[in-house]
């Protein structure tokens, strides 16, 4: 991992790279926390499919879950952990570098 000033090292992360998990991490990177229901609505995933994706991210330590009650109903707030935020940032940097390489290769031909 890079220093605080430099940020995380660019590193392709196959766990984050899966399309649904990448979208989830992107959403969570933009907020301190996002409710399960909002993620479900924005991704269009069923509850069980979203739960499966989140279980992988939580098990890896990338996402934290915080249950709370609103209007008498149990809710779940999800957030990227510091470890998850670093992994997501490093993955984005690795993807950006890969795409820039490809763009440079294409223009060089």
C-alpha cells in the first residue's frame, strides 16, 4: 500500500472488478453510507442477488454493515471500510493505467 500522501498502489482487484461489485463500490465511494434498499434500486438486483454480492465484499473486509431502525423498520447501512476504499481506489488506478496503455498503443499504430 502507498503512503498517505501518495494514496494506495494501483492494483487490479478481481473481487472488485465483477460488474455488480464494481458498481456497488463506486456508489459507496461517493458517500459515507448508502442504504441497502437504495443500492438495490440503483443496481436493479434482487435482494438475494445483492446480498450475495455484498457478502463477498463484507467477507473481504471491503464493506461494513450497520443495522439501524427507521420508521419502525430494520434497515442496513453499507459503507466502504478504509481497506475497501484503498482497494477500490487502487483498482480504479490500475484500470485507468490499463486503458491509457491501450489508448497509447492504438494511437501508436
